[in-house]
C-alpha cells in the first residue's frame, strides 16, 4: 500500500510539472482552431482510445506500468528537444504522450479496481488524495519558471522525464488476482450514451480556455499554475468527504458533479479579470472530487467484465471529447473574426454552459446496481 501511494504521488508530481500548461503553451506557440482543439483533447481522446484494445488483452498491470513510464519519459525528452520548433511537431509528440498516459491509466485502474472492493468511493478518494498532494507544488514552481517561454518549458519536460523514469521502480512486482471475466454488457448502454453526450459539451470549451488565457486575460503560466493550485487545494480539502458521499448518494453526486462544471465557462465569460477566475476555481474541489470517484465507482459496480468496461468507457469518452474539442476550435475560428476575440469567446462560453447543464440532468436517469436491495446485501457480507 505504501509503495502504491508513493507511486501515485510521484506520478502526479511529474504530471503536475507539465500537463497543466500543454494547451496554454500550444496557444502561445501559435496553435489555433482545430489544431488547438486536438491538443486540448489529446489527453482524453488518445488516452481513451488506446485503452479499448488493452481491455481485451491479458497484459499484467505491473508490466504495463513499468513499460509505459519508461516510454513516457522518453517522449517527454523528445518534446523538450523538438516541441518548441513547430506547433505541429509539438502536437504530434504530445499525441504519443497522451496515448502512453492512457496505457498507464488503464493499468492503474485495474489495480484500483482490485483494491477498492467493498468501499469504492472511500478508497478511490484516498488514492486520489495522495496523488494530488505532490502535484500542487510542482505545478506552482513550473508555472513560475516557464512564464510564456517554450524554451524554459523544455527544462520542465526534462525533469518530468527523470521523475517518470525513477518512478518506474515503484511498480516492479505489482500483481493483482486474476478475475473471471463474465459474459454480458460491460456497463448499461445508457451510461455510455450519457457519457458521450456530456463529454461533447464538456470538451467544447477546452480549446477556448487557452485562447481566453492568452488573448483576453493576458495570462502567463504563473496564472495558469495558480488556477491549478487553487483547484488542487480545494480538491484535497473535499476529496475524502465527497468520496464518502459518493458511496451513499452516487447518482445524485454524478449529476451535481457534472452540473458544477458550468461554473468554468461562465467564469471566463463573465469575469472582468483573472482574479474572479481564481475564485471560480474553488468549485473545482467538488467537481474534481466527484470525477475522481463517482463515475469509475459506478462503472466498477455495474459492469460484468470490468476490463472491457474500463476500456470501452474511456474510448467512448475520449472520442466524444475529441469531437467536442475540435467543434469548439472550429467554432472559435468562425465566430471570432466576426465578433472579435472577447465577444466571440463570451458567446461560445455561455452557450456551452447551457449545454453542459442540459446534459448533466441525464445522469439522474441512470439505473445503478448499488441501489438495488440485492446489491446492498452483497456489499454488507
């Protein structure tokens, strides 16, 4: 257990150094429209799609974590060397990074599924808590260092690579028990439909955020880091409490977690300066805490073949976010030339907030096996 906590803490330190700034740096480097949409959604789309074939394999999680971290370290080095040269090269290398993140995430979720039996929300929240601690300071320090310089970001990418390579030692020897893979649906089909519809609306604003950060609010990576740290500290404060609430009120929490996500596009549309965006990101503590627990907990308890469920869910989610993000980038390239950068982004942010709210309601229509008497009885044994 201690080894796994150390692993997830170091992993989040590595992610915290670079991941929060990827879309921002792409915008600084000149990416826009659909290309910025691809960068913004890469860590969801390629992260998710790579998990689908993995869900049918019998690869051992420990081996996937070891191989994935070593290859990921190599790609971060390549991004540092060649990413600043051209935005297309930057995007291509990051697509590889996102794909390896998907492989690592799939293996880690298999480990978490094994460990969280009997108390999904609490255990998932606990490991998410340990994972968040290390990333906050790393994000703030990296943001102060980078500013708006892709050259300075290269050194952060190299440090990320070194931590990932070192952390691969912690996954040597990880094993989980072999489970019988039962025939039947990986999860209720309606869950995948609701996930798809919401993910399209959620990701629509992803390429709009870095445009607003760079061209409306004139941010640097220090501002982006402060936003991430505020969200992270708020998440740390609420994660365990929300995890317990998820165990008792899962469907309601799934709805509220998604509804809370209207806060962020509205904040960018209505805020006169960056300080109001800082305030709005306090809400991330709740939305992140629900995202870290409720949806995977639902999947684990409502799927017969959990390997397939994890792979299919993340593939569906990834494909939907790619669609939504590219739509957002495309819409911005059409609207901004006519309305201007501020009015155009405000219109798109407001429309997306309304769409997010509409799609969030659909989570209340899901059936949940954990709410049935038979399922409760099994859980109490």
